[in-house]
């Protein structure tokens, strides 16, 4: 018997209802969970999405798209199935899609979270037999603090240095508006917005979402230094020419990826705030239990790790589902953010093979933590920052369970790491002896030349000096080469 919903080359397809959910290629009928660009793409002849999503979808996909808005909870028939949309708590208008046929009830979560968010309708548990869930942050290290606490941290960071502009980078759609709403607890000061954030924020206001007052950067007087101001911008603006207008700004990045030390340093931000619009580890497991699903299919993120955990620890039928959704990209960028003053167009929203390739790269990047080839970076060594954070934030029982489940698949990497370590030791020991041998050999040659060519040495004393320098350069080059080789080996081992 075929599954009610299957993965095809165009998207998640329900043959009984003759529709696709969040398709990545053109289709006749597309049901859209939310308006982020990896879930909502151009090309469908007809769209179904929530009423709250409609303005943003028309803004992103084009005002003339054939879109029928639906209300949360309303049940309607498509083919042989009954379909309804339910709140996902991800961003404004986001939805889970429930599909019923006979005794089967499937729920496609899209992206979702259970943390409080004043900008969208809270997540609703929907009972089902099969649950298709995202797994962007499906590791014990990812456990979110209360959003109000993160907002307090952002406000404190902003106020700590009012002599400089404060640049906060985050998603243009969803995250930026959430920050503006959460900060209302602490201030009523206006916030400046990058052009990619301005129109989306206005769309939120038009639907009654309460946020801090905002200004476009173009409203500032020419030469204004923005000292003490908060400016919100998408990650694509970081380290771009756009930043030249700000003198010595302090920078920060708001993302779930900031839970892992090293991400902030790698991206070049002074501060990181752990704020995500995706489900964390604790609430992912809780949600799966709450749905009552006996079967779980996982997309985009730490799918292999959590699927194995659900099978072997929770006793569920859990599998991965290949789909080019991205969740929250590790570099913090949206698939299409737009640039300041430039709105997304049909051209930059079209699906291409590069889109799918990029999605696969981004999706596979977080998987490294527990994949066959790279899980030793977490399990076999305590040098990685992820391991340290796991020890600090994850409960001992859950962390040890995840580690034990992945220990078997990590043997090859562990073996490689040991060999690399042995090779490193060998290089360290051999290098000094080799260098010493080279020096002795060079000295003998030099002495022989001196005794047989005294006349030549007197006429050209620089030659002897040059020979000495050459010997020194050889030894130095070998020292550097061995050092580089050692560093490469050690880096690969960690």
C-alpha cells in the first residue's frame, strides 16, 4: 500500500487529493505551510495558504498569483481527502497541514516552534497517525531559553554602549519582527531597518502585530552617525559595503545556531543571541509524543540522529524523508532576503538546480554532528566546542543516549582520527632529527668548500655567507613544512 503522502521530484505529493505540499517545482495545486522561500516558490497554477500568509506570499511571489486563503481549523475536501490548516507558531501565517483519508491522518508540520511569540498564532497539537516533522535543531544541545530573557539580553547589549551604532542581524521575515515585538517590554524607542526588512515589517503591522516604532535608514539626515541607535538588518548585509555608513558599530547575530560556541566567532559577530523560530530538542520530543503518531518522518536537519533515537529509545517507526527544505540556515541567511531598496522578483525566486544543491549543502552541514563520517567530532574528542556545549546544556541521560546510538556509526572516523594522531606524533619526532641531519650535512659541505676554495672565498666573501643563509633557509622551510603538516593532521583529527 502506497503512503498517503510521498516525496516526488516536485515535492511532497498526495495522490488521493491530487495536490502538493510546499513543492519545489511547478505544480497544478500547491498547499503552502508558510511564506519562507524554501517552502513557498513560484510556478504553481493555484495556491492554498492561510489568510495571514496571503499578504506576504503575494509580496514575495507576486500580487497576481492565484491564491485561495483558508482559515485555521476549517476542513475542506480535496479529491478523496479531507484537509485542514492548523497553527504552527513559526512565523505569521505559518501552518501545519492535516490530511485525512479513511483511517489515516497525516500531519505535515512545515517549520514550527512551541515557544511564545507575540507575532503569530501559537502552535496547536494535532493528533495523527503519521507526523512529518522538521528536525533543524534536533540535538540535546539545542534547548531554548524564554524569549523574554533573550529580548532582555538584546536590550542590555544595545544600551551597554550608546556611543556606537548597534547592528543586529537576523532573518528579514519572522525573526526581525519578533525582536521588534519582544523589545516592547523594555522600551518604546524607534529602531532603524534595513530595506529588506522594512516592507515585511509593514505587512505585519497591517495585520495588527504590535512592534516598536521603526524608521527606514533613508529617513535619517545625511551624515547622521547613528550612535546609540539599534539597526536591524539581514545577515547578507554583514561585512558588505552597506555597513560603511556606520562608524565602529557593535554587531550581533540572533539565531538558534548561536547555541554552539564558535559559530559567532566564525561568522565575525561580536555577540550572539540564541533566538530561533524552530522547535528545540525538548519540545520536538514532546510534540512527537503529544501527536500520538506511531510513525514519524523527519525532514531537513538532524534527521538521522533523531530518527535513530526515536526508533531505539522511544520505540517509534521513525525514518528520514529527503526534501530540499532548509530550516534556519547555519549562515543565518534566508534563501531570498532581498537587498536594501530591492524587492524580491520572479527571477530570483525561481527554483533552479543550484537552489536544490544549496539546500542539500545547508541541510547536510548540521548533520555532520552525528553522521557516519563526522560524528567522531562530537563523540571521539572533547576538543570541539559542540562537545563542550553538549556537556553544559544537555542532560546527562539524553546526551549519553545519543552518543551511544551514534557510537557504532562513528568507528571509521575514530579509527582515522587515531591514525592521524599517530602520524602527527611521528612527524613531530622525525622533524627535529631530520633538520639536525640536514644541518650537519650542510656544515660538512661548507667546510669542504672552504678548504678547497679559499681563494674564491676571499674574492667573494658573500658566497660563504650566502651558503650559510641557504642552509638556514632550508632548515627553516623544513621546520615550517613539518609544522604545517602537523597542524593539518591535528585539525583533521579534531
